[in-house]
C-alpha cells in the first residue's frame, strides 16, 4: 500500500490481514496508514485482497485480484481504507 498515486509517498507492506490500521504508519515515516492509501499492489500470486472502510473488516470498499495493482485507487477506496483482509484468511468476511 502506498500513500500517493504512482506507488509513492510512503510504503506499507505486509503478508497478513490487518483488522485495524490505527497506530500503523508507512515505513520510515510518521504518516498514519488509516484512511490514507492511494495506490495498491497485491503481490500475492493467488489470493484476493479485500479493503474495508472501517476497522474489523466492515464497510467493504474494493478487492484487488492476485498479482494486480491499482495506480490510483477508485474514489471509493482513496483515503478511505481502515482495514484489509486476504481472502485466504478464514476471518475474512468475503
């Protein structure tokens, strides 16, 4: 996940679902992750990545297919995500 379009402005990379972005920041910055994601790369080769507007995987926003990337996320997701869940996670409400 990146703070700005064109995969720039700070990076947050994880292999795990995250039920709440509160307190998380982009690596090497003090910029909060919550409600600030603008571009996304799903580097997992076989797992759908779901984004949610609220913590606890609620308020579905968008899903990124395996291996896909979105340079500038749709307005529904831009600066709105507060949690994400990989489809392989049994706790994911997809």
